[in-house]
C-alpha cells in the first residue's frame, strides 16, 4: 500500500502538509471540514502537491522535512524545480 505526502493550499494562501495512506479520501475529508486541524477554518482547499512513498515511515519523514522548509522552497518543490530546492537548501546551510 503506498503512502502519500501532500500539500494543500488553503483559502488564505497558507500551506498545510500531511501524509496519508488514502490521498483522495483524506483530501475529501479536509475539504468537508471533517478533520479537526489547521485546514478546518481555511476552506476551500486545493491539492497542490503529492508524492508517494513505500512506507508510512518514509512519508512521515518527508512530511516532517517539508514542514521545516521555507515557503520558497516548498513552492519550488511544488513546481518540480529541484535545482531551486537544492539551491535553497545550500543557502540555509551557509547560515
């Protein structure tokens, strides 16, 4: 069973990152306000990014990693601009 990391864009422009073993169901639950989380008061939502992993541990590790990233780095990843993601990671390491 694949596990997914996902990023939702909330109606206020903020991002929510999570992981699940059923992406369609989880996004639908967020959209309906059925998940008592950050997103419940920021509807409607748009799925901006998802990536599959082989295990829940891998997905959770990636979720935690993404949550620590800057907005610019998240946006670069959502665009698929891995060169920019790498550049932004190097910039952070220099400080």
